């Protein structure tokens, strides 16, 4: 139904947004898959799932699946079984998995690990149905052109501040380079002010704002206590509005 990649600078709230959307879509009855694509893994914890083994650490399986006979190399290794086996469902049914570290081998890198992780992403994007949420690092290059075509919506999370307009431009350029057509913005940790209003005007000149999430200490407390924010009864109305807006724009 909808495949969403979430990107933005470090610490802006990508993982919080991914987890909250996963929770809200699942609550509405959608089948949700949430993938942590960040090399420092924390989405599983925020979704209440422990002990997930990152896909990048399945060395033996990667060897076996990617390396063919006589030194050949499979670009399309079989991963559907792995996908089920090394992911975990959380208490409200969200399937959670973690990619782990993607080696930065540059263009044309033949690392078996990268071929494997890309196959996992391709499987998630093209074979799984319903809602897919990808919690990405600031860079989204490792999606690759082919896979990026399957992404319906890239959400750029930014914090209020004129500097974040630059970040947004950078994300827009990256997205255009790999062929993601639809980008929308979420402003997180929002504090109402004249400056913030100016920022919104600036962004709205050429991008859609999906919503603003107020700055709320409750999320920091949840993080400190290492529990999912929906369990602390943090105010989640802003996330709900964003989820509804997503449903609107993709249907
Ligand atoms: N609306 C908010 N108000 C206050 N704090 C928030 C809000 N959203 C997220 N935070 C807090 O900001 C911190 C960073 O959030 P989060 O981990 O979601 O960001 P991230 O972009 O995924 O970070 P990283 O780049 O490290 O993966 C966390 O402590 C989180 O609880
Ligand atoms: Mg994160």
C-alpha cells in the first residue's frame, strides 16, 4: 500500500517518527514492516523489540546466498525466508528488522554484504504489501536507483531552524538523483514563534509539509527510560494527523 523512507540529519527524530507511524498504522489494522537502515540500530528498541540480529552480521548466510559456484556472484540472492526468520514481530504485530552496517565501498562495490542487504530492501519494497517504513540515515544513497523507484514517499524530518532548509535541499537533491519523486517534510520539535512561521513559509514555497510535531519532553523521558513513547502516554495527536495525511495523499 505505501512504502515510506524517512531521512534527516542526526537526532532530528527519524526513529521516533518511524516508530510512531508503525504503531499508528498497525493500530488501524495495516500490516506494517519497519526496517532500521541506520548503522547504529535503535528502531527495534523504540518499537519494544529486543535482540534483533542485524542482517549484515549473517556472514555465513551471506556467503552462501551471494556467492555462486566457481566464484560467480548473485546479484539477486534469495532472501524471503531470511526476511521472515531474522525479523521479529512486536506486541502489536509490527514486523521489525535491522539491516546493520552497509559497507561504503563506493560505486560498483562488489561486497557480498551489500548485495545481500540491497536484496533485503528490494524484497521489502517490491514483494511485501501494505505499509513499509524505512528508518534511514541522513544519506539515502544506499537505497540504489532500482530500489528507490519503489519508494512512494520520502519524508524529510527537520528541526526548526534556517540551517535545516539547507539540509532539506540536500535531501531533495539526493532523492532526485536516485529517482524518488515524492518528498514531504515533517518539522519535529516544533516551537511556535515568528521565526518558525518564516521557516514554514520558506519551505512551503516548493515542498509539502506533512505536519509539525511540537517539542515535547515526554519523548526525551521515554528515551531516557528506554521505553516506546506510546507506552508513556506521550501526546501523539500530531503523529496521528501525519498518518492521516499520508493515507490521504497516497490513496
Ligand atoms: N517532538 C519531540 N520533542 C522532544 N524530543 C524529541 C521529539 N522527537 C524526538 N525527540 C527526542 O530526540 C532524540 C532523538 O530522536 P530520534 O532518536 O528519534 O532521532 P533520530 O533522527 O532517529 O536520531 P539518529 O540520527 O541518532 O538516529 C530522542 O531523545 C527523542 O526522544
Ligand atoms: Mg534514529
